[in-house]
């Protein structure tokens, strides 16, 4: 199984420029992404980004930096435990 760095003491910065360019630091893993939703595991919890035409332009998990371009409509944090079965999908739930 893949090992992820757990470091609660790391800081996180989010910079949103004109709702079109989003820079996020403290990213540990990209859980899923498409043009409408990006889900990131960060040092501060699960960050869900919703919008239109979203595209990950830069990704460096060694440094924990991600740059997203597109129209950002919403950003929401949740705890890792509350992610639950959201990331499993329809087939994953059927074969559970």
C-alpha cells in the first residue's frame, strides 16, 4: 500500500487569483479530478474544489504544491474520516 506523509505541523497556503488561478501548498495526494471537481488530501484535511474547466497545470507532490486553472466556484474542507465512501464510486460500493 502506498505510504503518505502525515505532517500536521506543516503549513498550508491557498492563493486564488481572480477565481481563475488557484495555488495550493501542503498537498499530500490528489484523490480525484475532472473538469468540475478536484479533491486534494492536504495537511489540513480534504480540500474539495468545484468549478468549470478545472485543470491541474502544475503538480509537485514532493514539495506539496498544486496549481489549478479554470473557474473556481467553491472550496470546501472536510476531515479525512468524513471522506468515507465518497471516493469509492458505484462499482466499489457494489463489490464491497
